[in-house]
């Protein structure tokens, strides 16, 4: 996207039909879900000398619409693009 600055929905609308628009919409779609580690670790887990069991990460996806909402979109609008 180079030096193109997209800060508002109007900025995005002004480049509709361009490869930059498509790339930005794809980025918005990707921002609707965030991956978080939901594993529960013992209090001492990350300290030197910890001798307990290894805890594997438990990755879960959680909805996060904050980015698209900042641009004035709903989930339905972004999914339809």
C-alpha cells in the first residue's frame, strides 16, 4: 500500500476499485479475529528454576471488531465486501 494513508471510511471509499482498496479490505477482514493463548500457567511458570510440568499454549480465536468499528463498518458490511 506504499505511502497511501487510509484513516477514515471516506479515505477507503475514495480508492474503491483499486488494488489498494482490495488489500485494505482484506486487512480489515483479517483484523476481525484475534488469536489469544488461553492456557493457564502456574504462578512460577516463567521464573528460572521452575520444575513443574510443561504447559502447552491453548490458542483460541476471539472476535475483535474494534478496528472495523473505528472505520465505521459492521461485521456484515466487511464480510459482504
